[in-house]
């Protein structure tokens, strides 16, 4: 039980801190900078929407403000079976160069993206969510990464803000993820892209899947072609924190469920003889991270067992279990802490609860195709 207890704690720590530390140490001996250069290839910007009449205008105005040659930019809005005024609003922007691709039968985000890819004319395909706002120079800076022939796809840096413009618990967690992506880029390659704003060479999207997570799978397609994915700290996507934490929990479950589907359909990437260092990244960043709820449960159960014969472990279990009770109570009462040092551990437990539920659904045979954008 001591081995289980401390082993579980070690695996949790390694998933979140040991893996980044190994990358940090390796970066001192191995560095793969991106040969960025100002270029202007033809670009198709794909915006996927479903019933976004309340947010589509600001997104289109933000898109039209991008500093990129208009003759080389195709803006394509793929409407996934929208039933509100979304399509008519997009149509009103036709004279300003916005194209509408109405997907009559709702088939999910990736299906709409796949249809848009088939209509795209650009050599570089850029994908963006309606809730994500971009800097005017964002598109130019993103495209500059493709001057490096080894780059197959590029991810933005996410900035999550509350309504007052302050980072919250998710914002702190996202900053951790962005730091980790920066390390991965500097050493070898990303393992996943930001689904809200990413880009890829056209050939990387040649076999775009209609039922698998597009950001994750696009990165894997790049690796198959001998290319890599990078994160550009100069390319930022801004979006507000979610308005309803319960709905955000459901979104996290869907995201992990879709990620598990992609992962287990691409187990070949765990073969280091074929993919080298990326196999280590693939295991640590994805599978090991998704196993953290199992390690948390094992640590709690083994702590309970040890508590029967030790005052120290009894006190430790009281603190251990008490933390979970406090998180559950605050979640049930919807009284989440506003102080970031308290909000981060609450968010950590909630995230891993979502991962655990995603595992339950995946092992039960459920798969996720449909999507409903989070309200922010």
C-alpha cells in the first residue's frame, strides 16, 4: 500500500511536472527553432458555426480587420445545420468577401470542417472558432511559420479572460498548457493544437476526418508526413471564460472523449522505433495525463488503508478526503472560489472528474460527434 500510495503521487506529479521538467532539461542540449519568415501564401480561413446569431457579427468584423492581402484570403463560414439567423447574417457579408457554406444536415463540427476543406482554395488552411478573437497581425504571424519546410501545422496561444479581463482558474491552467506547448515546440513537436485557432498545410488536411477531433488528428497527420507541429507565442487567440461551469464540465468530457477516440485509433505513435521522441511525448502528454484520475483514486484508497494503522496517515487521509469534500461542496453550491490559488486546485479536481467520466463513456462504447459551443 505504501508503494501504491507514493507511486500514485509520483505518477500524478510526473504527469504535470516531471514531463515538463524532462523537456526543460532536454532543451538545454537540443533546440529546434522555427525558421519564421514573412510570406503570403493563399489562405483559407474556416470558421465553423452552429446557431451563432448572437456572436457571428463580432467574429466576422474581427476577421475582416485582419491584415492580410485580400486577394489571397478566402474566408469560409461552415454553418453546421444552423436553424437561427446565422446563415442570413453571414450572407449579408457576401459583398465584403465572406463566403457561406451551409451544411444542410447537422453532422458535427469536424464534418462541417471537412466539407469546408473540400471547398477551400488556399495552400494554408486556418481554423478558428466563432468565440475566438484574433489580433490584426495574427494571421500574418501564423503563416510566417510555414516558411520553415519542416512545419506542418501551427497552434496559437490561448488567452482566457473573465468579463473583467482577468485570468481565472482556467486561465492559469491554460497558461500552464501554453508553457508546456512552448517547451514541446522548442524540443521537438507539439502533441496537440489549440482547437480554437490553428493552421495546417493543405496536404496535411488531405484526408480530413468527419468524425475525429480535428486539432489532435491534424497534428498526427503532420507527424505521419515527417513534419512537426509548433506553437507560436506571437499568435494569440482571445476568448472569454465560460458563463456556466456545469456546461463547461460537459464540454471537457466531450473533448476528452473525442481525444481518447483519436488516441486509440492511432496507437502506432507509441512506437519509438518509428516516431522516436514523439512517442514519449505522445504517451506523457496524452495517455499519462488521462490516467491521473486513476492515480488520484488509487492514492485515496491506499491512504485509507494505511490510515487504519497510523496516526500520521489517518490525519493525512482526513486532509486528503476533506479536500475532495470541499471541492464537491463548492461545485454543488456553485460557489467556486474567486482567489486563483484556491481556484486552481478546484479546477484541477473538476478537470480530472471530467476525464474520469470520459473514460467511463469511452469504455462503455460511447463516441462524441455532435457539438454545442460553450456560452462565454
